C-alpha cells in the first residue's frame, strides 16, 4: 500500500506542477516552459501506469482476504490517478493552444486566474482529505466543478459576443478552446472529489445525493457529521432512483437504520405523499418517514429500514408451516385494508392503456414479440396490435364496481414481513391510489409467475401459492358481488404478462409470458357480444 | 438461389382453437391450395399428390408434444402427367 501511496503522491505533485507551469506559460510565455510542459507528459503517463499496476496487483493479492476498506481506498486512488493524468493532459492541450494565438496579451484579457486558483485549491486538498478522511474537504473539491462551470460560462458568453463582431476570430476560437480545457479540468476534479467520498463513506454516492442526504438527515434531526453514517448501497432500482441503506457507524447513539431514496422529484414526492396517506388509512402498514427534501428536479426521502423478509423470500425459503402463517397474516391485513377502503361506484380501469404505454420498453428488449395479422387459409389470426385495440374497446364496457386503496405495484417483493412483530409492511408506494383491486391482484399473481425459479419443487410451491391467492381474490369478488372480476382479471393479467417481459432477458421465459398475454386478449376479445359476467378465466395461464 | 419464403405463427391456444387451426389446414389440403398470409407476405402451397408425412409424439413427465410434418417437392410444370416411355 505504501508503494501505491508514494507514487500517488508523486502524481499529485506532478499534476500540481503541470498546472502551475501552464498558468505561468499563459501569464508569461516562454518557449522553455512550453517545452517543459510537453516533456513531462510521458513521465506523468508512466507514473499513472505505475499507480494503476500497483492498484490492480494489490487488489489481486487481497483477493480472498476481503478488507473492504482497503479495496475501497485502492479503487479511489486509482480513479483519482486516472483523473490527475487527465488534468495533466489538459495542461498539455492548453500549452499547445498557445501556438495558435497571435498574441498572448489577447488571451490575458480574460479571467483565467480564477479558474487556475480553483484548480490549485482542489489539487492541494487531495492528499490532506485522503489522509484525514474529512468529508467536508471532499465535498469542497466536488463543488469546485460548479464554480468552474460558472467561470467558463462568463468567459464563453463574452467570447460569443465578441465573435459576432467578426474580428480576431482565430484568437477568439483558440481562447474558447483553452477555457474549455480548463472547464474539463473541473469535471476531473469532481471525479476526484467523488472518489474521495467513496473512500470515506464506502459508497459510490454522488455529490448531488450527498447534498440531498445531508438536508434530509438534518430534517430528521440528525446533527452530526455525515462521515459518521454507515452507507450500504443495497440495490439499484430499475426506475432510476438511488436507494441506499443508511445507519450510524456507532450504534450507541442512533440505532435506527434508514433507507435513503433519491430520484426524480415527481416519483419521490408521490411516494412521500402516499406513505402519509397509508399512515392515515392503515397506520403501521408503511415505513416511517424520517426526512424528505425537494430540490429543483429531484427529491430525496429517508424512510425507516424495515428488518424482515420480503414475501417472495419467505415463500421460497421457509417451511410450509411458516409460509402458511405468513400468508394468513398477509391475507388478513389485505382483506382488512380492502374492506376498510372499499368505496362503491363504477371505476374505469386502464389496463390496456398501461400495456400500450409500456410497449416501447417491451420492444426495446424483445423486438420479435409482436404478432402481425395472419391468415391460415380462411382462418383469420388477429395481430397483437389489433388485439390490444379490441380489448381497449371492451375494457370500457367493464368498469370495476368499486374501488379500494391499492398498493399500485403489488409485487411479492414489495411486501415485507417482520417475523418478530408478526406484521406485514408495504414498501415502494409511489403508485398507490384509489383503484380497482384487480390491478393489485394481477400484479401480485404475475410477480409470482415471473420469478426465475425453474426448480420443479420450488415451482410447485409457487404454483400452490398462486392458486391459493387466485381463489382468495375470486372469493373476495364473490363476496362483494363483483360479477366481471374474471373478465377484468384476464385483461389485467394480459397487461402484466406483456409488460413484465421488458425485465426478462431469458427469451424462452419471456416468450411464455408474451404468448399468455396474447392468449388472454384473444379469449377476452372473442367474448365480445356476450355478457361479460359469463367470462371464465382460463386459470391454467397462471401456472408455469 | 431460390427465394426462401417463410411463415411462422406461435401461440398458446385452448383445445377448441387448436382444432380450428388444424381444420383450416385440412380444408386447404382437401382443396389443393393452402394460402398463408403474414402482414403483406403471402405463401401459396399446392400440396402434392405424394407427400412425406411424419408424426412424432413425446411424453416425458408432465411434458407432452405431438408434432406433424408434411413435406413435398413441387413437380416441374405443375400437375401434368409424367412422360411415359413406350416401346
């Protein structure tokens, strides 16, 4: 490790020197300085290669002796080294640009001093921050980038105005190039700052997210330094939200763990509002909100981390008795929620619209899962598009007879069971709303179907759970005089099967779901003209 | 090289609908013309007088499969009588 750090220090010093020389060259052009800058290029490249080799071989040696902190340090050192070498390269680029200026005094009319001051400030902090593990220092380095962007913009705007005057065009363009390289150095400093944050927190977290987390935590009443927080990033989301588990390194003072989510404003905001709604409707069913913070386009949310297992884990790993117990508690809870929130009155469903809006995503992953219109002799076979169209029309004639407050993304893995408390929790609630319970029923059933489990015994288990819940949903429909349940469920399942394949790369398994979706649409559209309450769902589609 | 024309259909169907598909093929076989369309592509088959037929059936555990295959070559000049050599 000392060998890496020693060479790393050299690299920092060399990058600093290169920046100083470049600043000197711009302020007082001397051919000897230009030559010196150019000649250092190879040396810095070699130094970076030395650090890189040392980092990789160290990681190789560490293999098997997992010292995560050390590995994080090595990763950070490597990223920083790559960016230092890049900064040195930009200096060479800038130095070369001076050859195209007819007069350096022309360039000196612009404020390049401020940008160099920022760069030097950033570079001089790298070693102290790395050694001292100060998060605020790392954040300072990150923030240089936005100031550099601002400085770049000021000079850029001025140059654009001057370009329109049509004089000194060559010099102006060269000047833009130089400023552009300086701005790129800002980007490299941001990467360096983020690598330092990674070394300190042990999590790849962006400055934007740090800012959001800091504000969210302060709203939650957390006053200590962020470096006291233990981050563990435990899943990346499909939908572009950043989710991390957050707890404190010293468990004595702040024992609760939280889940930190950061992402698009609309989605996070909706999730926050929905958690509050759930808390009113059915207290204790959702995690507590510790903090919420909005920025311009993004928002962040810190919620209680719920210890326990998701329903899919329970179904697959627990013994039959435990599964039965959990299912019993789950169905009691669900029945209670549905009964409590049931509001009579027709509700127009939009299953086919949901399908249509996700088709593009489906075709991106599986462009072949589209059926053209076909004829087999006199037999007409409807295209997938035609089927969706026909079902859209039919759906209008089958409104749900009542609404309940639905989860909205009722995947088995969005249901958490805490064995200690014997309690069910719902997570991922940004789609909760008053709607048809069949939406939740179909998403739930298809989320079991689409689990990539092909072991016969486990599949049998999944099929048993599917049948149990299908009958449970049907029973709920019967008790509430919902005569078009099977018809709506067929449409909702067609939607869930079709849209699920955009997450399934196993072609055969995806094909299985795609064909089931078409089959359900064929069945429902063939029912046109007959009473929808007579429709019988071919329930074998639910089992794999 | 001759142009390759292809038609493919895959679906999940109930027993009754599978019969309808088969019936459509039987009608074509009996009439001597099977027309298959997919979007704007069309293939017209004239099943020969002599066809090779393969029926395969498989059962393994809970998996079942029956496949039918008919193949033939188009005779040059259509359905004319073959030339008889007399002595």
